[in-house]
C-alpha cells in the first residue's frame, strides 16, 4: 500500500526534525554517547586552539555579561554567593 504524502500543514518543522533525530540517536547509542562525543570535541578544540582560545572567549563573555547586566548584577551574585557559603559553614559546624 502506498504511503500518502503529508499535506503542507502537516510537514515537520526543522525543530521537530531535530528533536526526532536526537531521540533516534539517544535510543540507538544511549545517553553516554553524548558525553563521549562532547569530550572528544573538547579535546580536539583544546589541541587545535590552545589555552589562548579559551582565555579569549572567556574574556569576551565576561565583557558581554558586564555590558548587559552592569555592576549591580555582580554585587547581587556576590552577595548570594557569600550567603550560600555562610549557610554551608553553619551546616558543617552543626554536623561536626
């Protein structure tokens, strides 16, 4: 029996196709596959571009974040981080 062609309104979007492809890869190779290819890609990038590459993109990201959020952002996250450290120290004192 011949398969019917889907109507134009029923065609898959690029996002749907990507999601479907990702699910197929996941079911075929498992979730560890993504970690393996990520490590392999990271190693290749590191050997190809070196530490300077990571320093450069980190600096650019920091500048972009600074421009978008400003000084107040860093004050807030610093305060939150300090509070979290204080909580962890207190928890450690209570446990020990």
